C-alpha cells in the first residue's frame, strides 16, 4: 500500500562531516605510527625473517637493504593515507550533496514514497560524481562560498597523481598552467611568539624567556612539483593536510542551509 501521509523532514548536519572526521582520525593515528616505526627499526627483527618452506615473491630488491625498505614503506603509507584523506572528503561531499538536494526539494517531498524515490535518485547521482563535480553542484545552495575549496581541489589532484601514476607528475597532473607544475595547497596552524619584532615559530620543545605571549595564526602553504618529478611529502606536511581537511569539513557544515521552511 502506498504511503500518502505527509511527513516531516529533519536534516542532520553532523551526518555530513562524521565520515570525514572518522577518516581523519584513522589517518592521523596510522601514519604517525607507521612513520615512527620506520625510525625505530634499524634491522629486520629475527622473528620476521622468512623461514624455509615459505614461498614469497621478491622483485629486484636486496633483503639486507633496510634503508630501501624503509623509504619504500614511507612512500607507500603516505600514498595510502593521502588516498584515504580524499575518500573522506568524497564521503562528506556526497552527504552534503544529498543534504542540499533534499533541502532544495523539501516542498515537493510530501509523502514517504516521494522522499524515498528522491533519496534513491540523488544517492545514485552522488555515487557517480567526483570531488570537483560535487563542489560545483553543492556551492549554489550554500550560504557562503567554501573557504578551502582551492586547497581541497589541489589535494585531490595530488591524490590522482599518487594513485594512478605512482606520484610521478605528468602533463595530466598540471594545475598551475603558468608554471606548468602540480601545485599542492594547504593550511597550517602556526604557533609563534615575537622577539625584537621577529616572529619565531614554535617547533618541538622550545623554551621562551621573558614572558612572551604565544600567538596562533592560520597560514597558506604550497609546494610545487615539475613534470617528471615525484611527489614527496614529510610527516609535518601530511599532518597539515589533515588539518586542512578538518577546516574544510567544519567550513562545509557552517555553509549548509539550516532551516526548512
């Protein structure tokens, strides 16, 4: 029997960023543990040495070359974590697309049947979209432009290069046409204090003398790679990409329309 009763639609903004924040938490913990582990390990532990009777594929690499293994693992974990970051952004943008689509059509969705049909249709469309398309579709419905759109689009370009070309920059990856480079942009939180008119950034354990006040500021950062270069990132930079994605999620929720009239 078709449900013809009217219904109330409640949109939950928390559901938009929850998938992203879950991924950010996993990435933060995993990449920190992985990179710390590579610094601690100086040789393959005896218990991890392959015993006789176990067949293992090996390609052009000396088992004793621990430095090569460590660098390969660092590159791999950064690539996988970068890929997960973009997946988290995709998950939240899909939820945001669903949110604004339902919001804009709320007056039409008077019955359970109409709502379920619209929900299924919108969800299918979202699953076929990529990050640039979703942002383009979402932005007209927001109450303000997305403040970190350029950073997220550049992170997505970096992910595409890492996943499909192993991080080797080609013509397909160029997003800075004037310099013919792949430019990655992000936001960092800078902790600093001032001494004799100079800003001194706090890094690691720092002793501040003279009672100087500590200040915090967001700063735009970028790094460019030429055609033929490989994308290389350190933990500090990757952590700042995580911060950027967190800012994007907060900003996305802030920009969503909140009341259905």
